[in-house]
């Protein structure tokens, strides 16, 4: 025999939560406010446990927002071994439309309980949802940190190139984020290292740095590389003739 579920929907608020307990199909057996304080949480759960024994039902709590106003309540319920499910607000809104009543805390809590009653164990557990949110936040922070590090590294590279290539490098590689631009400056950290190259010879190097192409694409790429090589050599012509500093590798 399938055990009945006593679904308890909780609409959280800053000072007091509203809770409605429902049995299938839509029988309300409890409807009351819960002060937002630990002692009230225990008293309320004891009352729900009494109803669960009376109706021989399994208790399943449901909340929409399990991290803000209801976080302390959720943690208290979990400490008592209760199952707390997270309800998608979209489902709650659809259920409220079904009731066709104006919004208030009681209707919200009843709608949450109805969703729990019908979706049951398919809803995410509050602990799992919290872990997921934590993981997402940590990943977002890591990505932001990597982005900041990338920006700092590119700024340092821009400063270094300004010292060695002067503003000339911006005429042929304005965006240093492109892999082949970074490969070019790794191959030619000083403009003097371009001395003696012809556009054709440098185009061969650029094609290699870009990964190489074959067929019709290669012919089109070849024209682009020749144009790029000519631009680079023209922009660095004067710099190539200067003597290397004592810091030249």
C-alpha cells in the first residue's frame, strides 16, 4: 500500500512564515503562521508530526525560497530529519491560477503544498539545491577571477609591446586575444628579429602560426597572410634597423 503524503507548503517572510498542510487530493488539515524563531519551528513540526501519525502519512515540506527568509527554518527541519523540497515558482503560479484567488500568504503556501503533493519526490531536495547553488556561485567566482587575471596579463603584454614595438604593433595586431597574435609575438618578441624577412617568407611563418589551411581556403588565407606580412614589415621597418638593447635575449 502506498503511504499517503502530508504536503506542507511554506510561504517564507521576514517576521513570520505561513504554512498550509494538505492531504490528497486537496484537503487542508493545517493552516497557520509560524514566527521566524527556532522555538516556533520545533513546535510547528511537532504539530505536523502529530497530524502525520493521525493520518498515517509521510511528511514532505516544500518551499520556494530556501536560502533567504526560510533558511533557518529549512535547516531546523532538516536537523529533525524532515524532507524539504524546493518548488519552482512557475509551478506555484500555475497552481494559484487554478485556485483563481487573489495573492496572499495563505494561497501561496497552499499552492506550494499542492505542487509538493503532485510532484513529490521529483522535486529537488533543499540540501542538493543549496549545494548546486553553492557550486554555481563558486564556478562564477572562479570564472570572474580568471577573466581578471586574463585582463591583467593582456595589459602587461600591451605595456611590454609598447616598450619594444612602440604603437606600431597596434596597426597589425590590435586584438592580442587571438591565438596567432600571441604566437607571433612569442616567435618575434623584438621587432629586430624581423630583419631580413620578405613578405613571402613572413607569410609562410604567419600561415604556420595560424595553424595552416589546405585547398581553396588555403589560397584565400595565403593572400591574407601576404597582406598581413607586408603590413607588419612596413610598420616595423624603422624599428628593425635599431640596435638591440642589452636586454635582448
